[in-house]
């Protein structure tokens, strides 16, 4: 079902500082940065081989990442698997009894389409599926 690990999501308190840390410490290049106001996040993608680390900062305390930071502090937030066809993967997961957080795939970073699986279905790991934008 999954092609590869697309990215690992990490919740951070300060996006600029985190981008600088990953860049300076690990030499990881910032390849994309985007605000998704609807979900209360600003995200930065840093390249690791063909995959990415996604740094997530909250735009407000009542966003999902804001609540995560308040509850647990900065750290690992989710793992994202790449799929070729998110509609097919979404339907297959539902058919296997997996509990989805999103009612349907929705827009993600860089014109991707994403959906989140509830940690109750994955042994406690918030899990995302991602279909990359065409091209
Ligand atoms: Co993600």
C-alpha cells in the first residue's frame, strides 16, 4: 500500500530557529515553506535524500499542532507514507477498519493530497498518507 516514508513530521516551537538548527547542524536544505492557515500551521520541508523532514509550527494555540505542543512539547508529531493513489488507499484503509481523522483526502503541502490516520488505529502513532502532486 505504501511506496516509501514520504516525511517525518516534527512539531517545533519556533520555525526559523528549527530550520536554522537542522540546516546548521545536519546540513539539511530547506526546500519548501508554506502557511496552511486553515489548519493553523506553518510548515518547512527539509530534504533528506529523496524524502523530507517536515517541521511544523503552530499559528495559534488552539490549532492541532498548538495543542500538541502545549500537551507534549516539541518533538515527533507524525510519520507520513507516500501512496500512488490516495483515493484508493483511503478507501482500502476504511475497508480494513482503519479509523481516519479526515473524512476524505484534503490538500497538503506543495499541492499534495493528504489524509491522517487516527493513532488509535496505529498503536499510538499519528500517521499521514500523502499523494504527491502530479509531476
Ligand atoms: Co506531514
